[in-house]
């Protein structure tokens, strides 16, 4: 099921596992955006984020355009629910090109 999520609360971390990062060209955007896809432990649900705005490699934190903060746990991976949400997001937003850039966010530690 696809649903919107509440507005972010300042300073609240969302823990995400089985994650990957995709770079896409979509809609009327001229420049590509990058999105975190993964499984949110607190909600037991897949998630596709708004565009990534910053990445703190040392603390493994991603902040998105919506202002949400995501804590990357474990290494990259896949989750069926997250893949479903991502596929729906792509269809709704008219993604033209997709590239996996997860390796740029994972140093193997």
C-alpha cells in the first residue's frame, strides 16, 4: 500500500535497513536527484525518500529535501516492500532514467 507519511519532526532519526541509493531523471526536473530506498524498522514498511540533500558518511546519516534524517543501518541490501514502493514512486513521477549509486554511500564498514 502506498501512503503519505507525516511531516518530519525536528531531530528525529528514522532508522532504515536493507537500503540502496538510486539516481534518477524524472518529471520536469532537468537535473537528476538521488533517493534512499529501504525498510523503515519503526514502521515495518518500505520507504522511498524525497531527494537526498546531504550525507554524513562518518555517522551514516542522510538528510532529505523534506528535512527527515535517516540513519543507515547494516550494509546495503534489498527489501521486497521497499522495492514495491520504489516502483510505484517511479511510475507516479515519470522516471526516465535510473542508476544505482549505492556504492558511493557505502565504504564497507
